[in-house]
C-alpha cells in the first residue's frame, strides 16, 4: 500500500516540510530555548572552575560561599549544576525568590525541615501583630536549630542554595551564621551558597571583579570573550544536534559577541531569534542575514504625549476665562435693557 504524499515526505525527512507541520514532529523547542538544561552547561568562561571550587569548599565545611554576576550571566543554571553535583551527599534546599529576607528564608526552611510546624507558624504570622512577629520568627529559628541538631533525612547536611535578585542583608547573614554553627557528630549541618545579582561597578568595589583569587569565597561570573562565545555556540549546537555543530561561522560569532557583549542571556536571545527567523524563512540553519535581523536593536518607543488639554492648559484656561467674562457682560447688558 502506497503512503500518501505528505507521509512519504515525513518518512524521508524532506527538508521542505512545511512550518505548519514541522512543529508537531520536533523533539524540542529548538536550540537556545531551554537555558536551564544542566546537560547543556558550558564550563568555559571560568564557570567550570567556579563549580569545582565551590564543591571543594562545601566538602571542606565552608559555611557560606558567594557567586556574583550580572543579570543574565548564568547564575541560575550554575546553581542547578552545583545542586546536581552535590545532591548525593547533601540535602538540597533551593530558595529562589525575588524578595530575600530573614522571615522568608525562615518560612522556607520551616517548610523543608519542620513541615509539621509550617502551617501553624504561617497561621500565627497571619494573626500576629507586627510587633509580635519577632516571637514567631524566634520560635521558628529554635525549631530549625533543634531539627538540624537531631538530624536530617539520610543524616546528610543541608546545602541551602539562595538564588535571589535581592542582596543579603545583615539579618539574613546573622541567620545563616546561626544555622551554619549547628554541628552534629562534628559535621556542620547547614551550609549555604548565595547567588547574588551584582553590577560590574559593585563587583569592582567588592574586589571580586577579575580577581585571580576570590576573596573570602566570593566568585564573579565574568562575561565571555570572543573566542569563548564561538566555543559556546559550537558547544551548544554540538549537544543539541551533532550534524549542525558548525552552524555559526566565526563572522557570525563575532557579530553575536558585538551585540551581546558576552552576556549569556543576550547570546541565547540573539541565537534563538536567528533560528526563529530562519524557520520563518523555511530554513534549517540561520544565515548571516537572519542573524542581522535578530540582532537589530529594539525599536524605541515614542514617548507618550500628554492629553491635549494638559499640553495647552494655559490657552484653554484663558479661553474659558474670556468666555465666562463675555457671558457675564452679556448678562449685564441684557438686564440693563
């Protein structure tokens, strides 16, 4: 029995398969879409050495390590890789939230370590007055310290991974110091790795930008160089599709480096958009022309204009005042007659 024409095209892998049908036979969204896939982790740009250094620090009992980076520098992916590396020997607790505070951290740890107390503690926080919440927090701290001293699942220490845009304030630092001081059979029962968003200027002030040896277990996720960007593009395509490992030429890599300035998120966005534009052109691989379109700067939004009355309020007020005066004069003249 002969197959229908479109079935024969699908079975032979015809590259001219229409875009309206291709999406149903794709194994994934495409290259550079899943930025949190740990199997696509790129160890260049010192990322691999940062992971190795933190793993050694955690195994040596270091209470707190810091990883600093700009927005889009790959902090979240690196934290997932770190959790995967240490999951066999540590109980991993991830705190991934925009707002970082001692109260929010205590709430997360209570849920993870003392689940029976989580619901009553949340209810007590909801009913308590603002001045009484300190007592609820103190009770939660004692419960967490007691649980760490008694033991955790598998009797493995806890590795707390903090991935937040907020900076670690003094209250959070004090809480981490208190919890990391708890030991059981000579082992520290809680350690933390904090991934913190930071600008280059702040990193220079802290002394971690381009530092050969990170001070006090601080690490900076620097931007990629041109050679590293070319290597990253080939690395990603090699793992995604071996037959398309050489999709990006050196000129294309240079263009991406110029537009992205070496920031991971920007590199992924430009490359992903290039593939999307190539797909609209019914092409499997993006060309330089597709990349040029993908790297165009966003169109600037025109500033919203104020309403007409607000822009000409003086003229409108004068016209209104003159109309009122004219009406009064007309009324006076009519009444005089």
